[in-house]
C-alpha cells in the first residue's frame, strides 16, 4: 500500500512536469502609441527618446496612470504622486 502511494505521487509529478507545446499560445505584439507633448514643453525641452524595444503602448499608459494615483507606492501608503503633482494643473 505504501509503495502504491509513492508510485502515484511520482506519476503525478512526472505528468505535472511534462512540457507540451500548446497550439493556442499567444504572442504579445505591442501597439505603439504616439506621445503627445504639450506645446510649452516642445518649445523648452528636448524630445524624449523612446527605445525601439520598449515602445509606449496603451497598456503602459494605463499602468502609469494607475500607479500615479495609487498611494501604496508611498512610504506610509497614504499619498500618491497625484497628491502633489496635480494633473488638472497641467498646461495642455
């Protein structure tokens, strides 16, 4: 009885570790989004360099917005970046 349990455990482990190529595996292709720079910044600073291997995407913009308003990134988890950097006061 004891050997049966060990064999079943070993068999389960082998099945769990087997590598099968799944035909429905999706490959992520990023959708680049143009960077909108306010006119004031275009006149006073250099354009940012966006690397080809890390383009700006809608998902990245959404993540940045979520993190900007999330207070969990602060030391005591009470203030977000938006607490000091008011988005409504941006010059667009």
